[in-house]
C-alpha cells in the first residue's frame, strides 16, 4: 500500500512545537511538552504512535507493507534513522531539470523568481515576520538542499536507489527489483494494470496528472527541454550545481542545457544558495514555537547575511539583506494597521455589548 504523501513523520518530528500564534501561548506549550516528555523515551513513544497509524492503514487494506512516499522527508533523514534504523529505504532520483519542469507545470512554481533578489528578499521578510514559509521557498529548497541530502543518503544501509528514467523505461523490471529488495519472493510478483483508486482521487497530495494516465510512458523524461526556457534551465543549473548534476548521472542532460545556452557559473554560486537556504531553514526551525520579535529577527537576518554573504552571487549582492529588512518593516507596518483595525472593531463590539446589559456595564 502506497498512499499519496502522508507527511506523517514531518508532523511527528515537530511534535510539541506549535505556531507562534497559538492562543495558549506557543512558548508555554513547547516548554511544558519538553518538560513532560523529557521524562520518557521519546523515540519509542513516537515510534509506537507511527506503528499504530501505519498498522491501521495496513489492516484496513489487508496489506503487509506500507510505503510512505513523502519527498520532503529529506528534511529529517536522521530522525527517520533513529526511529526505524532497520526499515528499508527507497531513494527515487530524477533529472533535476525534469523536477523543475514538473514544479513549474504541475504546481505553478515560478522558477525565475528563485534567482530574483527581490523575490528572495520577500521570502526572507516573511520569515522575519514569522509568516508561513512561502511555497516557492520550500519548493526551491527541495532542489537546493534536498537533492544533495538525498545524494549523500544513497550509500546508507537498507537503501535502494531507483532512477526515475529507468523506472519509466523498464517498469516491470525495476518494480520487481524494488519488491525483491523489500523481501518479496519472485513467485509472489505478477504484473498488473495501472488502476485508478479512490484514495488517489480524494487526496489533495501527490501528482494530479496521474489521474489522467492509463499506462506508463516516457514522455515525462525529455519534456523539460521544451517546458523550460533557457533562463529557467540556467536557474536550475545554478541551484543544483554542475558537480551534483554529473554525480547523479545527468551529465548528458547538462550538456544539452549548455548547448541551449546555459553556462557553468562555478561552484561558489551554488554554494551561496545552499548557505542562504540552510541559514534561513535553521532560523525558521529555531523560531518555531516562539513569538517573533521583528527587531531581534532583523539582527539575526543580518547574521544570516554575514554567514552567506562572502559567497553570494553577484546577482544578489549585499543589498538583498537591506531589501529584506525594508520589506519586513513595511509588512510590519501593514500588520500593525490590520491589528489596529481589528482592535477598533473589538472595542466597538464590546462597548455595544456593555450598553445592552442592564445598568450599561458588564
């Protein structure tokens, strides 16, 4: 059984950390949970919960193996290792250009904004204000931070690597190899037609295009060449890096991109993206469950800039941090206006309710 992207482990890893707007007081919730849970073995407790959830799904489906296919698990690989050290892992790798084309066509991710100083500054400003991480930032982080993390993870024990392009070209052979690695005997395997199932239609997660497919084809392998503009190919090359593209086995695709006009800007550009995104990610995680102080966050933003600034690409320059701070300040003023408006409405409502009570007061 392989339900579409449960994201379960992401929620479990963040257990006890709540949104800073939680009415009970985010810092209190986090402190109380930490104090209480520090007295127990959190790993075994978390694993017991996950076992119960997965077990119920398996029992209802009459299956014995559940595949939790959540691409963004690259964010918590060490957590998964601590929870299920002996569980088999399947790392599915795909051409980064094709991943970017899918992000663009399926989810509408604007790739050119990924290298735009104003767009990056806006993302940083949202982070400073404690707003939810923008979708574009998370999607681009999948390329900038996720691919290197998964590439390094391929050599871990209990790990099978599946190449998307081989899976599409030889589905029966690749699926049999994966299932054999999961402990299934060859005699238990048989080919089956691609079926439409209710849970795929009812879920908001997973690739919606699969609902239009009746069989497997390989058009998705090369469609990036027409789906992406030269500028978008350049963005992907900068974000992922030439070295990683070659390491993952996509040198031929890199050469096709270079023939179209893409240039290698060097490893320093890619490294600057990685440092910037990693610093921002660490900053977001450290602030989860806390109230945000804009002034303090602005100072930490400066620190992020200093860490990544030495290798920032020329397209960014040091001005990106100033842009982010200005955006954060303008958005803070906007937030204050909204808050004042809400406060005025509440005051008016309270005044009216008091006037309606006997004696004119509550």
